[in-house]
C-alpha cells in the first residue's frame, strides 16, 4: 500500500527536553520510552509498545492490570488519574514502598 509510512512501534522525534536512554518521555499525547539519550533539539527515538520497568511513586502498591498514568512533572508512573496521561497497565505486582514497576505500553496515543 503506497500510503503506509511505518509500524509506529517506535517513532523518532526532535527532543523538546533532554531525555536519558530508558526514561519516560511525553510529547503532547504521545508517550514512549527513550531508546537513546538526546539533548534538546536532537533526535530521540521513543519506543511506544512493550513491557518496561519504569520509575513509580514509591508509596503506591500496584496490582496486575491496574491502569498506569505518567506524571510528567514528577517523571514517575502513578495510579492517580488527575491530569496525568494514561500510558498502559501494570503487568506485575509492585510493593509499597518500591521505586519501580513493570508497565505494558500498548502504543495508544490517548
């Protein structure tokens, strides 16, 4: 098909803020995990689908299947909806306290 561009599992964008490899990055409604480090203005490739260990709000316990949101101000995953961006769901239990959780990103721009 001549109008096909790419699968979209990962996408390269110009970094609006510095990004570390493996860090969560939110650009508008698009969330992904940086595949490479990038300074402002450099190209960063965001992986949009897959299972990742990401930083979380330490004082939260997660159950499998709970919706996970990205708090872009704190740069942490959370179960709190508020103004945070839905990015996926937990695929493993995460204790309270703990600094990381396992999240399935499904690639949806919500």
